[in-house]
């Protein structure tokens, strides 16, 4: 029973963080209600399949998958290219599906060539610390806006929503630090249910839409036959490399939380790369938003103390089953977004602690200070540059420059490896 309840909590946590992306993308592409429902379903079922494959065969860690922010950015950018490079929204979506298929093939090739392990070696404690802090900084704005009820349809602060979100945060903190183990372990799902009840009492929820079918299978190539062009292939290649960085960082974080650094599985990244490739292929085939292992899973495990893989796999199976049942999907889609932001806020507070713990294992402090200072200044600085300032650049450059997390992380890797090479070269010259 405990494993089932833990699995249900994983399911709610996974769905709460995944619903927003397909809804936002559907709005950008002016999809009909039926097409929007299909996009939500294909994205959710893909995330469930991806998490199950990774947990069972791939990295074998309790890390859930979510819509990749990079793919989300590319979807948004391609929507702006309709009428310029693409004749219609459907043509742009077909190109994106083709890009995800190319990305999947690249993931599999890089894994087959055993390059995943070499890339993983670049993730030292310094890089993991920088990546985590940049991730927290980049998402903090979204958390605050969401908890204040600020959205595209409501540009001002909703005081009632903000106060309710603050109550959910306090409840989550209290449950997570409670002396009763069962309350700590199920703090997330209890907080979501209490928060949902509070939002209902104070009239801050929207109605649940009706459906006329109980079971629905996802459609293959819902937007038409995938398109492959030079721009899409180039975008897919660079995105695959960036997603590898994201995935490796998430795995490293969970290894830290699970205390597995000393007994690391040498083939973990190889298997994870293959499974990520298969997931990207599924995304392209079902017209879903490309997925990636979510770093926030480390904070979730730290908050709840649930490290067992069985519960996670049960949760993934529940996500897959729920995605096939439109009535249940509509109920879960009715969870007010501010509740998800409030609960995730607490989880990311835990991740600040995880990032600081990484610094305890650093052996060369001076190098860490230099790399961290430069990378954090550049990464955070890019987050404040308006997207309109890069509108005249190519889509892939826009996607990279608008992502301070990726730019800062890449810069940190380049700087650290450059300084390590310089130190080795200097020591050889002296000897």
C-alpha cells in the first residue's frame, strides 16, 4: 500500500509540472480544443514512458521526465517563423517533429560511440554547483509570477492567490519537517490536496471541462508527415548536445542525493543516452514536446525521502494509464497552477542546499571561485536580456542566448577545462 501511495504522489508531482507546457504551446500555435487535448495526451504519455524506460533500463534512478525548456523555446521560436520560413503552423510543427526524430538518432549515435561517459566526466562538483544555482535563478521568476497569479491572461498580482500560495508553501515546509515519517514522505500530495481545497473554498479554481470518451489512444504523426530541412537538422544537432548536458546534470544530482557517487554505475550514462534517444523518437512520432530528465527530482527526493525505484516506476505506470483516460486528465488539469508553483518552490529551496553541499567536495577552491564568478555573472546576466534584443538572429542562436542556464553551464565547462589544462601545462614546464 505504501508503494502505491508513493507512486500516486510521484504521478501527481509529474503531472503538475508537465501540464503547463503543452497548454502554452497549443495557445501559441492556435490549436483547436481537440488538437490541444491531443498534444497534452501525447506529451504526458511520452513522459510516463520515458520515465519508466529510464528507471527500469536507463539510468535506473528515480528521475522523472518533463518537457524540455529548450524544446519549449524552439517550439515558441518556430511559431514566430510561420509566414517567413513555414507556410502554416502545421508546417512548423511538422518540421519540429522531424527535428525531434533527428535528435533521437543523434542521442543513440553518441551513446553507441560511448561519448556520453566522456561528456559526463566534465561535470565536476564546481560545474554541478553552477548548473544548480543557474537553474534555481532561471526558474525563480516563473515561481514568483505563478504564485502571484500573474499569467498571459492576467498581468497583475492577485493578492488572494498569492496568500493562498504562501499558505501552501508553509504547509509543505511544515509537513516536510514533521516528526512523523508518513507525513514527511507524503508531504507533496497532501500539500497539493489541501491547497486545491483552499483554492476551491476561496473560488480560485476554473471548471473541469467535459469529455465524451472514456479511453483515447494517442495518434501517430498528428500534425502530418515530419519534415526534414537543413535548419531543422542543425537545430536538432545542437539541441541534442545541450540536452545531454541537462540530462547528465540531473543524473549527477540524483547520484548525490542517493549517495551513489562512490559506487557509480559505469554504464549508466550509456544506457541513459540510448533511452533518451528512444524517447526523442517517440516524441517526434507522437507530436509531443521533447522531454529531458528533470533536475527538480533531486529536490523532491530530498524533501520526501522517497528513494526507492519501485514507487517511481509505479508512478510512471500511473501517468501512462491516466494519459489514456481523458476524464482523469481533465480533473488533473484542473489543479490550479499556483499550487504547483508553490510546492515546486519548496522543492527548489532544498536544491539550494544540495548545490552548496557540492562545494564541500571541491579541492581547488581558487579555480572554483573564478569559474563560478564568471559563469554566474554571464548566465544570470543573460536572463535579464529581453528576447526582443535577439530577434534578428537565427533560431538556434536565439534559443541558446535566451537560456542563461545553458550558456552559463557551457562557459563554466570551457573555463574550468581551460584552467585545468593551463595548470597541467605549467607544472610540466616547471618540471
